[in-house]
C-alpha cells in the first residue's frame, strides 16, 4: 500500500516507481493538499453523510492506483 496506516504519507518505493527513478537518483518533494466541500448531498438514510476524499494516481497507460485517502468526517455535509 502506498500510504501508511496512520500517517497518510507516501511510501518511498511507490513514489520512486511512479516517477520511474531509482532510490539514489530520485527527486522528492512533500506537497500539502487542502480539500473542502460545501453542500454535499445527504445519501445516508438515518444520519448525515460521512464524507472522505480518495487520491488516485493514473499512469500514462490508464492504470489507476489508490495513493491515499483523508480521514472520514462523521455527519458533515460541509467538510
């Protein structure tokens, strides 16, 4: 898996493979991403929706790899 269970950080092997570089020649940069939503549809029946966001890497060949996801925010339509 590309993301560790508790830290939401990219795995170095995944990053190097996706950049097509070996470990010694790799070029890495941490990037912060902020995501917010407003007025999400409530698709739960007994409570409000529990939203989260998933980050995918799509290769040039079209293969999708799940890179990570945010934490779930319980009962919130405007996270």
